[in-house]
């Protein structure tokens, strides 16, 4: 009987889970968008607002940049996978409210009722990748120069 009581949620448990979920969403250090299965933004957390500059009342603009960007085929493909119950991730560039393009990685995590989009700023990673590529090219050039006399 005790196990059945643990498995059957009561009203108090539902309120606690809702409270825990809300706290996890609002206090999460990651930038998160909650979408319905039609692609409509249900909510965004404060870190998403800080990252991109959009507020909830500007969600239509954000939806436009997500689903009608130059990379809309990629976004739609991964969103469709998420609507089928599969977690998926991809990288894209999104326009911040101030007009700057921001490289981000988006992880789409479906639940029974929503799709959670966890967004990570990839600016530092892209900067390091560019530095490594530049150093690699410099190394290749140096090797070619030192082999000229041989």
C-alpha cells in the first residue's frame, strides 16, 4: 500500500512538482525557450532574454528568427524530430535584438506537452576554432617555407 501511495500523485505533490519545474526553468543558468508542438513560444527564461535581448512580449520576432532564418530548413528538420519524441541538437546563427548575429547551439528536448530549447552561446568556441584554424594554416605555411631549400 505504501508503494501505491508513492506512485499515485496527490494535489500537494503536483503543486511541488510544478514549483520545482518553475524554479528549474527560471533559475537555470542556461538560456531556455519552451515551445508547444506547433512551434509557438510558450515562455522564455531570463537568461534567454539576457542572451538575445528579446522579452516574452517580443516572442513573435524571436519565432520569426528561429523558423524563418536563413537556416530555417535545419531548424524545421530538428524541430520535427523533437515533435516525434527525439532529443536533437544543432548549431545556427540567430539575430539578437540589437542586430548582431550570434552563433548558438540549440538542444531540443521534448516532453509530453512541450519542447524545451536549451540555447548555448557558441561565440567563445567559434573564436577558439578560428584561432586554431589560423595557427594551423601558419604552421603549414612555415613548414612549406622551411622545405623550400631542401
